[in-house]
């Protein structure tokens, strides 16, 4: 079997998350209304709920998952004949459907969302009550990668994909006037921000500064006057314990 090289994609750079708050009395009836409204919004945007059947009986589940709906393929003649003769298996998706879905994922623009997962958490305190909604979105680019559609020659822009995904999240939740708790972000952005903050808070190693100035004064005598002044400042900082 010939191995096809694939691009190196990090899910932490592509999966977009966000947090929203819905100020409403937290009870089963209101949660079902919220989920019904969200289901309608996603359907209008050509997404289908993949876990819709679990809310029929009992308490409303605290999660929803939507995926891009590519439509229904027309069964080929050979399959229709087999189905008429009861030679098909009803418990298994026909191969033509799997091929159709795979093709639609391949054709879909990579910077559009593929899957939305919504998680609801009840908030009930003296100060506020409602539902906090965690949003986790898988872009089509990552789904194409997981289905081994992408190759080393595939052209894509991860930054554009993330920006587009963030816009789609904000557009959907603005329709239900949800309050933003945490704007859309990726785990990679959070890690990068934390590293930058650590660097900003790190104390200056003045001994290393003096060492670099000594090297610079030897290699660039023309600037020795300026370096000598900075060297004095660094030396003073070390001696004073700064």
C-alpha cells in the first residue's frame, strides 16, 4: 500500500471554543425551549442534530451536537434493485451514502464549521441564574484531515479557518442574544498568551545582560561609550539586588 503524506495539523490550533450565558430561570421547560430555538437556528444554517433522539423521554439532556448536513444522495439503480429484493441490510448505511458523505466533506470549504457541540450547565446563585453554554467547534479543515482527505499538496490557511469559525459562533449566538462569557478561542491561543505573560513577568537576569554588554563592547568598539553607560546601569542593578 502506498503511503500518502499528510500535512501536520494540531487540533489545538483549529478547534474553537467559547462560553456563553443565557439569563433565564433554569428548569426543564426553559431548557427545552432553548434547545428547540437553537435546533431551528442550526437547521436554517444547514446543520442537523446528530443526537436529537435522546430528548424524547425524561429530562432534557445537557448537550447537543450538530453536524453539517450534506443532503440525501439518490440511491443507484443497483441498490434499488437489491432493496426491492430485500437483499439490503437496514441496520447498516449503504456504501453509496458513505461515499456521498465523504465526497461532500471533501468538497466543503475548509474554513467553514463542520461540527458544533453545545454543553449546558445550570447556574443558580443568589446573584444570577440561567444556563452557561460551552461551545466546541470542529472546522471542516480538521474533519478533512481526520478523514485523510488532505495531502501534503493541499492548500489551506489555518488562521483564516479559525477566524471564520469564530465569526460563525458569534453569529449563531447573537441570534439568541446570549451573553458572552469568553469569546471564541483556541487552546493554542491560550497557551501562547500564558507563555507571553510568563515572559513579561520574568525578572531580568542582569548578570546575563552584563555578559552580553562585555561581548558587544569587545566586538563593536565604536559603540563602547553607549555600551559602557548601559553596562553601568546593569552593574548597579545587580549590586542593588534589583
